[in-house]
């Protein structure tokens, strides 16, 4: 009995939309950096390097992508990442998790060692959140479920506070203070009569003392404009334009 041979799988041909998507993806302005490599030494310790033909160039690419300013800062951060991702399973899993953490740091576009350290802490908390969520989902006993839920709650709150701290750090020094002043302007139209009077506080329509005429011109239509004021107000300037008759 002969087996039927499987039909060859045809090669996928990208559509125009696929080509456009790939072109947009490649044209993104994103930092390019090599992958971090981790290997275990004969004494049991772990050493890190970068996947690049020239280690110095690869390290500088990592420094630029992570927003660091010196080789010593880069060495410290990478050493902390390696120790943070230590696993008994071996360097392969450590290497994968270390590169995931570096990707999370680079995605935040940090500037300076302070932001890098905060982003590293956020990445560590995020990894812990994922593990706590897995423990919560797989918990079968009530004590285990309660402990996992409590841990997950604390970690998520910590991550939120870290995110807020990063936002405040980045906006520090760039905050603008806007002071709004409310001013009242009283205008007297040309040919109008400016009258001074005292506005008395009280209910209803404000009482105005008899005005003192400063003169008016003939032919100006009668118009009275009273500004709304808040009690108590005294000696408020009220612009009054009145017509009929010549100035006394």
C-alpha cells in the first residue's frame, strides 16, 4: 500500500496591503540594538555579551538604545538584569527574559540613569505581575488563591505608582503656571457724562447716591450703563450718557 504524497504548499504571496504594512513597519523610527547573550561559566557564574561582531560597537548601540550615558552605567544595568533573571533552568531562559526586560526599557525611551533605573523597576514589577497572575489562575486551594490575589493587587498598585513617578519626573521643570487676573474697566463714550456715586449693598436694585454732573453735550442720546458689582462696593465709577439740553 502506497501513501499518497502531500500536495506541495504554495508559497504565500504578499498582497499590496501586506507590502504597505511591512514598509511602514520598517520605516518606523526605533532604536536598533543587538541581542543580549548570556552564558554560564565553568565556575557556575553567568557572563553577558552582545550579539555583534564587535563588542564595543554593540555595547554602544545598547547604551544609546537604553538612554544611558556611560559604559559603567550600562555594565551596572546589565549586571542587575542578569541577576534579576537568574533561573536554575539555565542561561537560555535567562537570556530570553533579559531581552524581554531590555525591550520594555527601550520602549519607554528613557533619558538618563534615573529614568533607566525606574524603567528597570517597572519591568521587574511587570514580570512579577505576570507570574502572580499565573499563580492566581492556577490556584486550586483557597489559601493559595488569597495569597496570589493579594500579591497581584500589591504589585499592580506598585506599577501604577511607578508609572506616575516616571510621568512626574519627566514633566518636572516643564510645568507652566498660569495666573489669571480679572480686571474691570469703565469706559466713558465720547460726549458722555461721567458720574460718581456710592453703591449701597442690599437686596434688590442697588441704591445710587445722586450723581455729580461733570458736564454733558447736546445731542447725545440718553443711555445709562450700570456695572454689576458685588457687595460691599463703594465709590464705584458709573458711566452715564444722557441727552437733551445743553450742559449747565
